[in-house]
């Protein structure tokens, strides 16, 4: 695998048991995503984009073929090694935010840093920096139920970005947001991509997201249908 | 570990009412278990102390035929006090007691009793024997409040007492009740009449004889005169020990039930948590936890209920337990009915080991109960957990 590639996928197939047969979610996927890309897996429901995102995030393993993330083969990682990869290098953004509801905004964003064992003062600075990127420094003591959907997703972005990961995986990040909030979120992510050179990989079928992507990978029935680079994404 | 504790604490505090309900139930277990065990220990202490003060001193010599559970042995249970023990008696460090069967006729009724003779000048036992040293027209006698109730006797009452002397000849005399004493030790009260020793020796024609000898020095090297059996205070309180052990088992059942109820609440919370917090579990995994780490986090969370419960229990339990140790717990029924040394009011005694063992047992049980349902997390598919799919 070339070092500049954050993700390299080779002949990847993923099947799931379905009664007595097996359902093929991904079939013979070959893909390379380089550092600093702002790419998206696009396709309708059931096309396999979330499955591919999960394998890339070392939350799942391929049935056959290989997926390398930051030079590490996902299928050969032990549970502890996979957890370490996620902890140190990956950021996740989910459709339904997946914030820890009993924790404050500050504590939610602080969580990945706690896992990494940063000191209290360093954590505080990094959390506040991250919240500043997403414009939520005034909500540090709020809890997720007190926030709007857009604010929740911004907290999720801050949480994903706080440790400055090499790769951020975003699964339908705008699905629960209105247009204004979606654009705000995407602009934030685009800014982070530009400033920190973080690689973003989306799984989406939302036009609002698609318009921002610099690379569009279309999936259909578990196969790569089309893979196009957009020089000047139109918003 | 430190991180799990920190997160578990945040999760518990964040969960609010659900946490505090469990904590309160669990804290109740702490306090009640310590209190109940404290009562038993207190009872044990009191019973032993009272028996020593009222009946057995630091030990006794029994005439070899004496068996307190077999009244038919009483006719044979007497012997001349051994010469080697006379010096202790003269120094008031040993008190002889002579026991015989007799019949009392209070208000025309007939009641079989034990007549016990004791030196009116003795100071070894708490019996108010000085009241036997009274110039009255009949034989002075003291009885316990239990005996007074049973015989419907009051102070200054005259009553006929019948007995058989050493030759088997019946004789009778009038006795007068000079004192009614109250004691927690029923074995010096129920069915007994205490009269002066020399009077009883004369009535039975057994001068210089006794059935048992109570001594105050339990540590001294003791001779074992022929025809007498040495009984240590441990042997003499064996019944109390046995009874308290029986009660301890009974109470253990009660507090196991109490603990089970608290554990059920914790177990239920854990099962519900794992069901409701699947997304959160998936999130922990996505953020860098292994499933094993999440099991550990949930177990710590459950176990931390016990830590919070210990703090809450300390907040209201310590004042309560101190207050109880001060005012005691008055039994709702007459303690005399128990037939053994038991005060009407029991004062709990708490030892460090009692508190420590209770805390450890509750914490261990809580940890096990928390871990049990948490194991399910290890089998969860994180991608489905993330989406909150029921697994």
C-alpha cells in the first residue's frame, strides 16, 4: 500500500447470513483514498455504503479481500488493535449524532481525549479549540437534550475532530438536519478539511452533501458504479 | 481503571433519579445489615455480661451429679464444700449455692419450684441478697419479677414452702417475700425462690453443703476437688452462644433477602441500561473502546452504586446507628418469654470488622450482579449497536 493513501481497498467483498443463504452487501470493491480527500460514498439505501464505512472504520471486517486503513489491514487487526486505530486515528460522525446524553457538551468532546490519556489542562484547551471551530463555546455546560439537531451534529463534529484524526468517517451526517444547518455543518467540515488536511469520507445520498464533495464514489448493489473527481464542487 | 471510574461516575450522576433510587435501596441494605448484626453482637455481649453478673461469675464448680436440665438429679446434687476452696469462700471470692426442689403454695395454689440457698452477705452476684438479712417472722426470701408474676406474689407476702430433707421427710414453713428483683437472666428468676444458705442447709439437714460454687477469678489456676466439676464461663454461656448462632442464621436469611432485593434493582438497572444504551455502547466502541472495555465500564458503573450507597448510608446511617447504640432497641414482646438471658432493650454494638465485612459483601455482590448482564455487551455487534438495533 502506498503511504499517501489513507484508505486502500482491494477486492473487498462482504456478505451477511440471511436465512440459509448469504446476502452480498459489497462485491469486489477496489478503492484508494488519499490524504486530505473530501470524498463520499453515494448510493441509495442498501447499496452498501454504510457497510463499507464500517469496515473502513474497523468496526466490521471484510468477508474476503483486504481493506487497509492508514497502512493497517482491518481484517488482521485484533479487537484491541482495531480499538487503538479508532482511538488514535479515526473520527466518527453519525446520522443520529450518537452523543452521550448524560454528559455535557464539554464532556462529550473531551471523551476521545480521555481515552488518549491527555492531561486535564491540555484536554481543556483542545476541547475549547474544537468547540470554537464549530461555534459552540457558549454551550459547554449544556447537555445534548438541551441542544438543537444542528448543534448536536456540531458537537459530534467537534468530538470527531478534537484529537485531529487522520480520517473522519461521516455516515449520513445531515440526514436529520434542515438545509441551513446542513450547509453550516458541511462548511465547518470543509474548513477543517482545508485547514487540518483531515481526510473525510462520507456515506450519503443527500444532495446537500453531494454538492460539497470533491470526489464522488457511486455505489449500486454493493459495487462501485462510478468514481469521479470534482475539480470545483458547486454548492 | 481510573478512566472507567471517572466515566462511570459521570454516567451515574448524569442518570439522576434512576441512580439515586438504586443507591437509596442499597444504602438501606448497608444500614439494616449493620444494625441487625450490631443488635446480635450487642445481645451477645449483654447476655454474657448479665449472666456473669447475675449467675455464673467467672465460672463455677458443680457437684458431680448436678444437671440443671434434670430436676431428678437435685436430690443427689449436694456435697460438703471442699476444704481447698474454703479460703476463697472466706475471702468472699467464691459463693456456694445449695439447690433443692420444693413446692410453693401461693394463695392456695401449688407451684413446683427450686429453692436456692445463698449467703445474704455475698457481693459476687447482683442478686439483692442483703434483703435476706432481714429480721422477719418467717424465712426471708427474694424472687425475680418473672416468678412474682407467675406466682402472683408481691413484696411482704407470706407463702407456704414445702420441701423434703435429705432423708426424704416432708417439711414446710412460711416464707416472706422481702424483695422482688428485676433481671435479664431468667435462669435466676423463673420458678425460683432464694433464701439464706444456712437456713436452707438447716431445712435440708445438709450443713456445710452446696450444689454449686460460683467464683470471681476465672484466670487463676483452679484445683479440681473430687466430686466437683469445674465449669468455665465459656462452657456456662455455651447455650447463649448457640442461641445467638441460631438467631444469626435466621437473620442471615433476612438480610440475604434484603440484599437480593437491592441486587435485583441493580440487575434490573443493568439489563435495562444495556438494552436502552446500545447506541451509547456502539459509540464507545467507535471512539476507541473494545467491547471488553465497555463491559468493564458498565460493571464499574454498577459497582459504583455500592460506593455511592456506602456514602449515602454513612450520611444517614452513622447518626442512626450511633443513636441506636445510645437508646437501644426495645423488644416489642416481653424478653422474659424467651427463656434465656435477654434484656428488654438491646443495645447494638458495631465493630470495625462488622462494618468492613458488610461493605465488602455488598460491594462484591453488587459487582457480580453488575457484571452478569454486562457480559452481553461482549457479544454485541458494534455496527448494529451504533444504530440502536435491538440485539
